[in-house]
C-alpha cells in the first residue's frame, strides 16, 4: 500500500509525532520497518487503545487520541486517481491482492469511502487485503508472504509483487514471487505493464 498505492510522507509524520510529544519519533518510525511500540502496533501485538496508552506513557504525557490518529494519518497521502484507476483496470484481467504492514488507524480510513478521490474504498481495488496487524506478522518476515500465498491460493511463479522496499522485494523473491521494486511517489504503471506483458 504505502509507497505504491499511496505516497508515504515519513518526514511529515515524524514531525507531527514530535509535535505531540514523541521526542524520539525519528528513531521509532522507519520507511520499511517501524520500531518499538510502533512495530508492536503493526504486528497486532497491541490494539489501538493499547497503542495510545503506551504512547502516552512513552512520551510521559497525555496525548489526545485524535492527535495520535492525525499524526498516523499524516504519514500517507490519499491515492492519486490515476493509480486507483490503473489498479482497477488491472483487476479486470488479474487477481489482485494487497499485502501491507499497517495498523487499524490507517486501515479504518483506507477501508472507507473517503479513501480515493472518486469515493471508492481500498477494498474496491483488490480481491483481498492482507494486513500485518490482522496476520500477526510484518514484512519482510517470510511468514507473512507464505500465509498470503496459501490463503489466496496463488502460484508464486505466476505472481508479480510490487513494493517500494528492497528488503521486502528480496523476501518476496525468496518466497518465489517475481518482485518489482518501485520508488515511493513514482509512476510505476509502465514498468508493471511491461512485466505483465500488457504492452
């Protein structure tokens, strides 16, 4: 999701978490693998209430839940319509699955009608969504790839995996998938189409 379907704004999120009292946000928030209570949240080890309490304890101050949710949501931009349209077009010819390291705060928004500019939800673009906090593990752990492959019933050798993390792409290839590494914020449609043979 992040870096592919939506652009990730780590610096903005780090700044916003620091502004609400998380002084070491730059040490906890990472482009490919968060740390501390942030990764615990995305691993599904703690829920949203527990994360909010733990963050207040970590910051040694009370932080309103809305401020925490706003700081999380500031990490990603809404999807550009061309990406949403392209994914929907691909779905006419392929089975599409989303595998994301994520948390309930982000996913509540992504699964709502307010996700895309045209009023569609993330689930409108995919056959199934696999989220780390629901699967109790995060990329690049091979376990999450194997769980997705088994549950979706896909054939790894016939599957293209797209990610903005080299570490995640390497793990995907170890799991037998063909991986396409893209840059956060880039237009990857042509590369994906070439690899899928749609050109």
